[in-house]
C-alpha cells in the first residue's frame, strides 16, 4: 500500500514540476519580471535564472514521473521547493505582493502565507519520496536489477 502512495505522490509531484516548467517556456521575459519582483537577486542573475529554471523543472518532473534517479531528483525537488517557500515568505514578510510565477504568465497567484504553506507541504512530499525511493514502477528498480549481479542471478532462478 505504501508503494502505491509513494508512486502516486512521485508522479503527482513530477507533473507539478513538468507543468510548471512547461508553462514558463517561451515566456522568459514575463518570468524574469516575476523573479525580479521578489527583489532578492542581483539583476544580472535574473535573466539567466528565468531561462534556465523552466528547463530544470521540466527535466526534474520527467525524472520523478519516470522514477529515474529518484532519490536525487526528489532531494533536489525538496531543496528547490524550500528555496521557493523561503523566497515567497521573504516577500510576504517584507510586504511585497507580487506574482509568484509558479505556473507561467497566466498564473495570477500572489505571494501569501498559503503559498508558503503549499510549498512547505510539497517539501514534505519530496522528502517522503526521497526516503522511500525508488518506489513502485520506477526505472531505478529496473536499473538496479540489471547492474547488480546478485540480483540478476536471483531473477534467473
């Protein structure tokens, strides 16, 4: 039962990252202005981050969905979500109401404590996935049995 829960959570979190990243691709200028709205990063870092982050999110989502490098992907997702939660919390504390930029240019969600709580909950989900990795139907499991001779011998019996 716990394997099914982990599978559902892993795929759901992967979809969140894949969709969030996919919706930002092609809208780098809008995403850059959303990042700048947090007033956390030096201006020279904003544009490169706006170009890179959507592709990182899509790739991270794919890894989670496929169960490929699951522990590392879930750990990186937890780190990334914690950074997002910290950035949103920082904006809320400083009284900055800006678009979080989470799901592309059409996303009208603004920085708020519920957004911080959402990301904090997703951090817990990512940590659970990392702890339980690789989980059911993960490509990592297939790779383990192919590369571990003792497991291959067991399968041959």
